[in-house]
C-alpha cells in the first residue's frame, strides 16, 4: 500500500492530525483513501470519533457525487454523504482535507476532500440548519439541503438501488450564508471564493 502525506487546510486555530494512505492504483476509480483522525470530526449528520476510516466514491454512481464512509477494515458502511464537485486550479500531490472553523469545544466539521492529483474534489452538503450554524461561525457560505431531506438520509442504504441513494442523487442543493440566506452554491465552493485560505504545506 502506497503511503503519502496529507495537506490539511483548516479554518480554525486548533490542530487536527490527519494521516492519509490512498489505496493501490487499482482503487483509483473509487478514490479509496484511509484517513486517521486524532480527534473527533463532524461529517454531515453525525460525528466520527477519533480513529481510522475509509472514504470512497460510491460504486455504480455515474455522477460520482456520493461519498461513502467506512470503518477501519472497510467492512461496515457508516454513512453516505452527498457532495458537490469542487474545483482547484492546481491539484495537490497529496490528499487534501478541508475543515470549517468551529468553537474549540466542538469537533471540526469536514468541508471538502480532494484526492491526490485531482483538480476536482468533493464539497460536503450539510442540513440547512447545520449549514447555517457553520456559515455563521466561519463567515462564508456552506452547501445545504433541506432539513427534512437530510433527516431521511441519516441511515445509509445497503445497495445503490435503495430509495435513500436515489433521493441523494435528486436532492436540490443550495448554499446558505452567515445571515442564513440562500445564495448560489458556487459561492460555497473553492472555485467561487476569491479569499479561500491556501493549504498549509
């Protein structure tokens, strides 16, 4: 297994250790990446305790907008997360994980994941109420879906044919700003933000 370093772009003061190990080249289609977090991390709908997880792109997903989160041995699917493609002009040679700013008493919220060498990454979509809270503390728009839709997607489906997967694919995504107002989703993406913080090498 090839081991690489990781670029972490974080909008908060506290440090969070993340160790990344992408799988072999045969898994590049699903972008399988092993991530170890030294602290709890928030993903849409839940908080992952400190530990090791696998992030992959869902198989048989033509849009490639659904990210799966697995346990350390990739035997248990923990969650499926709707994402929106995010573009970086200059791809990094390492995995890039971006976090939202948060109070020191709360886990950092995962914002985006970029696979090594790819211009396009995955910006995570939160429930509208949670996205509004994150936008208020970070000062920039956050991708959002309606609360009732997000609530129905908390339990991961066991196959790509189950309703929750189809619902994910058809979910309307917008963005909310720090005032809780709807804005164009491009404003929440790195490509649409002129003042995006650069990753720390």
